C-alpha cells in the first residue's frame, strides 16, 4: 500500500478552509482508494489522526486511530463542545518535532459520515476529544501552534534527538 508525503508548515494549503465532500463522491473507487492511502499514511507516520489537507487534498475528511483501526470521518461537525476545558500537550505531523500546551474542550460530540456514507455520531473525552478538535481544526486551516497560549510551552525536541 502506497503512502503519501505529509505537508509541513508553512505550506500555504494547510491554511485553507477545506471543502465539503459531495455524497455521490464517497462511493467512487478513487475516493475509497484515497481513504485507504490516508489511513496507511497515518499508521506509517505513527499518528493518532491525520486530515486530508495534510496530504494536499483540501477536502473535509480525516481519519483517527481508534483502538488500532483507521476510522474515517467525512464532513465532520462538532455538535457539542463542553464548556469545561483541559490543557494538554499536542504535536502535529505537519509541525514536526514541535510540542506545546493547548487548551481544549474536555468533551465533544462529533457527527460525520463514515466511509460508507452513513451518519455516525460519537461522544468523546480525554485524548480522543483532543484529537477530534485538532483534526477538525485542520479542515479550517488552523494548526495547534495557533492555539498554544503560553508560547513558552512550545518546545522543539530536535535537539534531544541529536
Ligand atoms: Zn495535526
């Protein structure tokens, strides 16, 4: 299975708002093949999630590693966002070797289409809630480094990798 190169900041297309996927597109072989490659790319990069714009397709699709399986979310929306927040360290495949503390809602509900075009809903919390918010941001051209409150918390781990 081939994998795709992951675009890194500051690639301009990472900053674009991605377009909705038309329902009739979902069942096409080309689109299904793209989903498989996107999943493989996530696993190859050891990511917990990856969004289509990170591989140069500005469409509203991301995949998340849930229990070791690549799950597809098409045209996702966060339908509920808790007022309660938590601060946790984040990184991003498109911002290599950089980590920073980001404040996010503790719980979110997600509504999306799965790879068969069926509506799925999901309530998530903890790391999973962070991942869905992070990936949804990618579809709006937002990177986690935009949301790091305390710039001091940004650290590059390149130095310790030597
Ligand atoms: Zn990311």
